[in-house]
C-alpha cells in the first residue's frame, strides 16, 4: 500500500506552499488508496519556533486535510517527531563509517571556515579539503578516546554505483554534486542528524513508498540516492514539486501579500476554495508517460514521447476535495513554478459558496457560519 509523508519543519506558521504540499500528498495517497503521515522535522533547534506544530495542525484541520498518522494520531510508524527518533540515525551513520562511505571529521568550526575561504580564493568548487579523510584508523581511534568532538561526513570520493536519478515530475536527471557541499555532514557533533541522513533513514524506517516534496530538494536528490545505495536500501519514488510564485513571478513573501494559511483562516475564506486554488496552480495536462508508477530503477531513458491524455484544467475549474482526488495525477504536475493569482481565489471562493448555498442545508450552514463570524468580531454587541 502506498504510504506518503508530509514533513514540515517547525519553523513558523504553515505557508501556502506547505499547504499545497500537504494537499498533493493527500490527493495522491487517497487517489491510490494509500495513507499519509505527518513527520515533524525538528532536528535544527536553532530554527525552532514554539507553537509551529500547533499552527500547522490547526491549518490542516481547517483545510480538512486529515493525516492518517502523526502527532496526536499515533500509529505504526511513530514517533513522528525526528527529535524523538535520534537513536535510529546513529546505527546508519556507523554502517556508513564501517563501509568507508563516511568518515569522521574533527576539524573545528574556525578551521573549517578558514579552509572554505582558502578554497574559494583559489576558485575551487570544494567547500572542504578532506583533511580528515586521510587520518589513519589509529589516529581516529585516539581522537575519539581523547573525547575530541567530531561530525560524520559522507565520503563522496567513494560512492557505490547506482541507477541514474529519475523523478516522477522532472523525469531523468543529470547528477550535479558540484553544487553541493563537499562531503556533506550527515551527523553533527551533538549527534543530531542533518536533513540528508534523517530524511533517508526516516523514509526507509517508516516504509514511505512515495516522496512528494518541494523542488528545493531536487539538488540534494542525487546525494540522497547515493545514501540509499551506500546503505543498500531501496529508495522510495520521488516527485519534486515546483514552487509557487506571486503573479509577477517574484518569490512569495510576507511583504507581497498573504502567504500564511492563518491569513486565509482569519480572512474567512472557504477552505475548499483555497485548496482548489492551490491545487490548480501547477496542474497541467495529463500524460500517459511517465506514469506515477514508472520504474525508477530503470537505467534507460524513455524513448517514447509522452502521450497527452487530457488537457490542463482551466485554473478556475471548480473542484471539491473528493473531485480533486478523483482527477489528480502526478504526471499532470508541471515542471515550471506556478503563480498564484488572488483574483482567481475570489472567483473560486464565490462559486464554492454558491455551491454550498444550493445544497439542501446550504443556507443554514452559511448562516450559522456568518453568525459565528459576527459573534467572534463583535463579542459584546
Ligand atoms: N522539512 C523539510 C521542509 O520543511 C521537508 C523536506 C521533505 O519533505 O523531505 O522543507
């Protein structure tokens, strides 16, 4: 059975982009009769914002996107906070150390930044000179015994061969390690994993079959596949979802309008209209190839041109959540970033309200909601 995950970091309120990611996970899981869980990626304590998890749960609740497992909904794949899963990561890091796919690095932060600067001055792409890769076993053992602090780095000069990277949205990818840090850190000195190790281990341990995540992770995707290969575990299927932009093509930010879900909750927008609006941003034509179940272990590039099976829906096509589930296909997601036009939300909102209005208890439902809103706004009158 398909199992997906929505993996927010507790760094503040849920953004529209995060809500769309949860929505696509929900749509795909329900479409194929699978489930999805919420995993809180809280291993970076410097970015933790108190109240985030509650805010994210409230936003999902409002939107009617109910995860099958996650915080407050225990199940077979927990715990759902990475900070409660720390014991899991170490054995995987040890396995990589034992096989020579990773090594301990004892360089101090000062030494590392001096090295980085020196390498940059020489025009090198590298961010680390691999000093610690050349330590002998005895030297490492002595430093460990002496209590010297170390991190675990991936040894990217000793990686296993593996099939090329394939993505359900972007197709076959060219690996590009050059843009990543040299020998990326997997385990930090405090024994907390970095995102790379934690997401690979958790997706494997939790039995995730499909990873739908933001395009910003596309760059590290080959690195993650290397980790799967080095650990001799099978990767899930991946779909990277292009980001959302403002109508003028700029990056969405607070300065440019409402980007947090809570703004739409406060604004009294119809949740299904907001979902409809988000779902259609980036929803293109349906193609037969690559299918959601394309074999990502295949090494050959597809030779047949994708067959168009349905044109892209108009970006103001009215859809309820069950209709979206019915219609959703990963192969229909576009590779380009999509812009969100507030005028379309107004249109969709109006039509969703009209749809509710025309149901048998619609008028009553809307009147009750209006009553609650008015009472909340004018509590003493
Ligand atoms: N915690 C990551 C983020 O919030 C999610 C990455 C993922 O879905 O794998 O960006």
